[in-house]
């Protein structure tokens, strides 16, 4: 009797994904599990021909996997092996080093039984010990990526395989693109295990299909399947080796900028994950961490801004002008229509950001994100990506040029400079808010309290010092809010700070409970950072105008809530954590959307009425510094 695949009647066919993309009702996760705690001998790897897939193959073999079964679209096994060898070598790797460990399977994720014969499918289900599904955005250029329905049905098929005969861990490699659009739900910082918000568009797209695929894995994990999800950012070339044209999103960005002769006027992060680093992280995690449903975000921890790439292109002689993001997106949309153009990799980013309406802004469409699970899982593993500075970018551009992806400056048609553009008020407001939005991920990772929670955990003494700092700082903050509410009167700014006064007073009793439960000594010295933060808030309340006050409040809320959410991840996992401190931080786990929206309205209105933007920016910088100093002394740096 053959194992049933998801396409032979066991699947509950649903046509309304992602809203209803659930698993087939008859699927059970009751098969005997594969023993844990050892390197698997036989692993099924999908999409091994992609850039990331080739490095995953290499790293799995290096880790001791005896047999990597590579599912490849091919006429037969020999054709599949030839195709794989060409791609692996094309990515700068030695195929000879892995050839003896490769078992090519000519198949197709979109077909019943993965396109295999019943006997071959049964053998795969019976003897495979782990499944690594490379469903990342890197799994092929956009023009060749599978239809959205195939992305979801392929994951269903692999889950069914994982549950058949023996319960096999499923390591699902998704993409950070799944959090795209979460910013439209006013989420500025996404924790790894949070479910991303849907785009809310009228048609499924790349982000929606990847998100629906993740949901399937989450559901399977909740029902008993050992599973983990990985979200690499844009896969970039490895530090060394050959680069195939159009293989990476960063290559697509480069070609789009060169061919349009323009770069977007937006503070876009140049976040990426070098393929070798991403593969190292994934293989390390799947060997050392339990497949318990956690999500691992993989990106370069020291990535910079897109402007750094633009600067290196200009240094090579390319003429590149800065234009508004929406106009640049329209120019790139024209390139996307050209068959075979590398910019087609950007289709999901351009077409799904709402540029048809011109209302979507990249800084709130694509929120910032946590990497805590990954940081903890790879601590002391020696997995360091290459430096993301000038040398790396120049080396990347050299390889783009050698591969033919990047034409020489002399071959690029020069475009006339645009006439002076009248910036609409809405565009000015968007730029202002973008410029004044703190880099939350960077702040969190640099915060000593966060670093300590990731490496050494948080001891009761740390929590006592934290509460000892919070008690006076909160009183000072309440007094500052009251003073600004009175100063701004019945204006929207006055209403904003009256609401903040009430909110702060509401959580005060919970903080007192935490102090009592931790037995905080009233005579305990107040940490210097708490004193300095209180002085800053007092000075702000005496001198700030409405725009600066609202901008500081917005900055403090975004940063404070992100750090609180991260600290809660640690504290909830400690049996010794007093319940009251958890309840207190839970008040700040999610930033208050209504207050943040009001802050933005007050800020924009103040600037339109003549408040100096430079003064506002200076106040925001001081707020960040004060909050950084607060965390540094309230929960000190880990001792090395």
C-alpha cells in the first residue's frame, strides 16, 4: 500500500488562500518520530539549484549528511544531476566535493507525489530523516518563480511527506518578504514569532503566498510536526566566488538604479544575507536547536543604507540622480515589463507596495524586525558574515561587472535631469516622518539590556535595579506630561499629553506591585541613566514646542515598546521572574497605535505652522541618547 500524497484525495481543497489555506483534515502527525540529537543521514533538499540552495547543499554535506536528496525539475535523474552541477559550479562552489553525497530526484513540487512514482515516493517517505524546503525569495528569478498557488500546494505536499511513515522535521525556508505590508497595520517592529499581518490587497501575491505557506507550517507545528521557519532577507552573493547574473535581489536593485539613472529618495535599509552566511546559520540551527516551531530571521547584522550602494556606483562613474520613491518605482515598473530584465526580481516589492495608488511609503510598508531567536541560537558559534562596508560592496560590484549584470558607465544611456519637482504636502509629511523615525532594530541590538538578556539572561538583581530606576523616572515623566498638557491647552497636543498622563498613572500601581514583589529597597540608589532621563524630560516639558514634544513621545514609545517586547521574551521563559514585572512590561509590549497616530498628526501640523524641523530632529536625537543611557545603567552591559 502506497503512502498517500496530498493530491490523492486527502487534501481539503481550498480556493480562498491565504484566508483559508488550512491543512487537509485527514492528515495526522502520529507517526514514530525520527530520533533527535544527531546529524541526519538522509535529507531531502528542495530548490538546490538556487544560490542559497547550492550553499545549503554544500553546508549539509560538510556537516556530515551522508545523502542529500535534491528534488529538481528535470527529465530524469541524469539530467537533474547535470543541471545541479552546472548551477553549483556557477555559484562558485566545488561540485566535486558534494557529488558523492547527492541523490538527484527528477520531480516537481506542484505534481502529485512530488512528481515521483508511487514506489519512489514511498521510499522517500520511509527513509528520509529531515526535509529542508528552500522556499525563499532567492529560489529563482521572479520571472521564473512558481505561481502563488504552487508555493502553497508545494508546502502542503512536503508537510504530508513529513508526516508519512516517520515524523520528519521540516525546516521551511521562507523569506523576510512575508512581513512586507505589516507596516500598514501600524506595526513598526516585528518579533520573529509574531504572525505577520496580511497585505490586504485584492489579489494574492508573492508576500501573501509565502505568508500562507508559513501559516501551514505553523499549523502543522501546533498539531505535532517538528518544524522551524527561517526568514532570510534578500540573499546576496557570498563573500567569495562566482556570481550568476540576476541571481540576487541586491543585483536587481543595482541594475534598476543604473538603468533608470536614479535612486529613490528614501531611507531604505540595505539589508541582505550573504548566501554562505545564511546557509551556515540555517544548518547550524537545524543541527543544534529543537524544531519547536520557532522562526529565525537571517540578515546581515551590520547592514547599512541603500545610499551606500548608490555612493559606490557614483564612485565608479555612473550618473545617478535622486528622485522621489514613487516616481522611481514607476520607472522600475517599466523595466519589470522587459522580458529577462534583472529588475524583474523586484516585481513583488514594487507591485505589492501599492505604488498604483501612490500612497504607500516604504518606511512604513516594510517594518523593522527582530533577530533574537537567531542571535541566541548562534551565540558563540563563530558565524560572522563578511563586513558590509565599502570593500564588500566594491567586491560585489566587481563581480556584477564580470558577470555582465553591470554594464560599464560608458554603455549606460544618460538621461536628462528632471525639471524641478514640486513636492506635494503629503509627500513632505511622509519624508518628515521617515526622517524622524528611529532605527528601532539598531537601537534594540545596541541596548545593553537587550544584549544582556540574549547572552547572560536577566537576574533578579537586574530586575530590582530596573524597577528602582523606573519608580522615580515614571514620576518625573508623569509630571512632564502634566506640564505639557497644561502648556498646550485645548489643542491636539494638549489632548495628547493629557491622555499620556492618564495612561502613565494607570500603570503606576502595577509598577509598585513589582517593586513590592522584588523587595526593592526604597533607599536603593537611583541608576544614573534614570536620573539623566528624568532631567531630559523635565527640560523638554519646560522648553519644547508641540512638534518636538510629539516627536520625542513618538520616539520614546517606539523604542521603549520594542525593548520591552524583547525583554518579555526572556522574562517569560524564566520561572523565577516575578509575575508583577511581566504584567508591567506587558503594558508596553505593543505600541499604542492611536497615540502614535496622534503624535504624527501633531508633528506634521506643527511643522506646517512653522516649527523648525531641525529643532525637532535635535530633540529626537537627544531622546534616543537619553533612553540609551537609561538602559545602559538600569540594566548594565554584560560582564565579559
